[in-house]
C-alpha cells in the first residue's frame, strides 16, 4: 500500500493538470513559452504518474484495468474481473 500522502499528492496533480489544460493549450498554440513557464510545475501532464486505483502502487501498472499487476492477479484469481481467467494448457 502506498502512503496516503502520495496518493493525495497524485490526485492533487491530476486536478491541477485538468484546471490548466485549456490555458496550456492556448499558450502552446500561441508559442508563448514565457507564459507557460509562469504556470505551476504540476500543471504539466508529464508530471503525472499512473498508480493502482486500489493500492496506489506506482509500479507494474496495467492501463487497461487501472490496477497494479499484483492487485490484478489477485482479483483475476478470485474471478472479480469479468472476462479474465487464469490460463491453463
């Protein structure tokens, strides 16, 4: 489990990116790089990091499911993810 502070920080970054998205787009199209630099650093989408929705784990993230590999495997084994089952041949 990730610390709650790390999960909260990531959510705050997501809100900041959404808030400044239109302004960033307009400044980029105008070529106003000085204006872009005046925006908060966390307004850049590059600073976002994908995390597991349940545990907050930053590594082994599966985009299709929004989960880490560990959580995905547990849920798949328990049959909690529709259409996914453990392979056997």
